[in-house]
């Protein structure tokens, strides 16, 4: 079992006053039941990653941690969308489009969006952080640590982590709250790549750190 000292160290890194939780592309058109990417959606659900994101979001709301939801979408007319990579061109042919204002870009259950959350939408590129409102919002809120969750470990999650580190934030990744395809790619990517630049932890450890004695709880 992880020691009390380990939780104390993690609690220091994840101080609610200076920490934000980022959910990445946890939208219905990506991880929902009518996903444009059914293999990814199935993995996010069967692995428990989506449920763990929901647990972390609920705890963040309880302990006063700022939550941001990063959503990828495109205008119906496609204006401003990126076309300079194979991934973008393939996305244009998918049966479910991530169009602004549609159900596909709403945050997927069981994740709950609170009034105090920010939903940060991007119309171009691959990163949930670079070129979006995430960085200025975090700086205005006084956040120094970014807890990164969601999908996918193939592209958006490493993008978010590297961008956060390059911008001077401490990145924390709960390994069981991210998913990608194939299933065995995620632990390999975390072990060989993200572990070099981020604090790797687990959902239960984050929850335990936030629950340590002395942690204030937001009134219901």
C-alpha cells in the first residue's frame, strides 16, 4: 500500500488552490455510445478510464479543484479547421462529426459538468492546451499543476502533457484515467514517454491525497 508520506507528497503537488483538472476530449462523439471512434470509446469505458475521470471530476468539485473540459470540434462549414495531417483528413470522413452545437461535443456521461467548470473548445490543431484558452485561464486562476485525464493516449494526452510542461506547469497523469488504442499502447506510452516528464499516479491515490486530514471540503 502507498505510504502516508507518498500521499503527503502527492497532496503537496495537487494542492487544490494551485491545481486544475483537465479532461481531454471526453465528449459524446469521442467516448460516448454513438462515438465516431467506437474502438476508442469501447476502450475508454471497458478499461474504467472514463469512470475514473468521472470520479476525479466529482472529487475535484468536492475539494475545490478547478475543472476544465477540453473539447475538439469543428464548424459545420469547416472554416478554420486543420487539414495538414492524415488524422484531420480521416476525421472529415467519419460518420459522426464533432460539429459545434451538436450532441457530439457535449461532455459524455458519467462525467458531470458543474457551473464553475470551464469548457474550452478548439477548432484546429491537436493540442488541448497550445493555441487554446487553457494556459491563460490557468495563469489567471493561479494554477501551477495540471492533472491530465481523458483520451487519447495516442495523440491528445501526450500533447497536453508536453505543452503543459513546456509552459512551466507540473503535469500529473493518473494512468488509469487515460485511454487509447490498442489497449496495450497506453501503459507502454506512459512508462516510456510520459513518466519522463510527468508525475504518474492512479485515481485512488489522487483521491486519497485529497482526503488526507486537514483538507477542506466544499459545502454541498
